[in-house]
C-alpha cells in the first residue's frame, strides 16, 4: 500500500495515575513463589519490565480515550468539525455494544456526519484504524480522522494472580507469564489530508502479512461470551509467539522495504510493538536494526496492547528521538498472528 496525501498530524496520550512495580506484583504471588521456590526478581528477569500503570478501579476506558483525544486535538492543526471518522481500536471496551467510539465522539463534540465505530484486532487496532482513515483520505471521502484507544490491565492481572496462587503450577505459570507484562494507558492519533495540515509527518505506505495458522497462540477472553464482565483469562504460548512472531515480522519488514523502495540502511528509526526484552532483542536481530535506532517504553509502561506502539511513538517524538526527514518504521505485530508495518517521513 502507498499513500500520496496522508499525514500523521498529532498524537495525544494519557497515563494512569497508579504506578505498579514488578516487585508489587511479586509480593502478591508469595504462595506461588514459595511452592515453586522462586526468588524475588524472577518476573523482572524474565520480562525486562520494572513497572506498569493501572487505572483506578472501575475507570471507564472511554474516559481514557476521550482524554487522549482531547490532547491530540489540542496538538493538531485539525478542528473537531473536520474529523470525518472516529475509530476506537482497543481490545478493552466499555460494553459489547454500543461502540465505545460513540462515548468518545460525544465527549469530543464531533459533527453528526462523522463515521463512528470500533474495530478490534488485538495489538494492531490503532494501526488498522490509521490505515482505514488513510484509505478514506486517499479516496477523497474525508479530510481527517482520529483513532483512539484505551487499554486496562488491572482486572486481568489481578484475576491471573488469584489463579496462579490457587494452581501453584509451573506450567500454568509459563502459560500466564505474558499476562504479567500488561500495562494500561490511552492514546489518540489524528490523521489528515496534507491539504489541511500543510505539514505533518507523511504516511508513505505500508505492508501487511499474516500467519493465521497460529491464531490460538495467544487468547484473551472471559469465562462467559455474553458479557465483558466476569472472570478474565489470558493464555499465551510465549515461546510460540516469540518464534513465529519474529519470523512473521522479519518477512513483513522485507515486504515494507520493497513496497516503499527503502535503501539498505533504512528505516532511520523504528518503533515496535512493546512486549519485553527478549522479544525486542530477537526482532532487532531478525531485521538487522541496531538498538540505537529503536525507542522503547516497555520497561516502565509494560505491554499496553493496541496503545503500546502509538504511545511509544508519541513519547519518542516528545523526546526528539526522530529527526526531521527521518524515515520512521512503525512495526506492529499482534495476536492472530497478524503483522502491519508503516513507513512515515518525519
């Protein structure tokens, strides 16, 4: 895919107020640790994550997305009345219906003619939303749109810790360690036609590839399919996700370089989906990118699902990791397995 008139105009993000260290989580898993003879520090050593954020109990994800959306509009050259599409792209939602995007749209005061809906694709939801808006801009259907997302990990982590302490089983721990990497946060991205921004970061295009034979490697749900409430579970074959995800990522990265005719030493900078230290090391080796070109947040924010990559890009931009004119790669890999990578001229 290629684009000629699309820009990433602005980001906005919101961080939860509660910092939860990995030590805090380990203190809650004493029964498990005693049974398995684990020493404190095991979880941080396995994941590279030192802390993550939690929203207050009962916090509505639409409120986080709305806060991020308001910040994005303040940072943007686009007025609310120019937003022709609002997409909510997180895994976590207020309800099964209506779309969580409806609450965000109402809070932002978007025009009645705007398209408002949710999409869900594990950790790729925001990137998929960017592509959908970019397609509509290229077709001349809208001048601008916004993707928002808010993820919360408190509920699933707390439920998993209770289950781990009951089971006190090594295999059960291995299948749930990925859950302990979860973080919380909200993000918004304004995507606009160059004709109304004049500037912005040019979205050049991207590449998509899937390996859906691995769709059962990572599953998150609840004990009842009739409600988003109830007992959460998240099961992950961490080794399978690592091996097959890195392979899929390397293949998609080569597709991206070919599609955008990148030189051997491009992209200049990258932002990957944030999982943990082992995943980062393996994907950088597979695509032959040095660490200094990458920017990470997982050590202090954990894995925030669909929010991880765009919030990391927003923070990288704030900290001037990207230089003007850099070719920046957004490298997204999500459960399914699905992969979507974008190239942006900063």
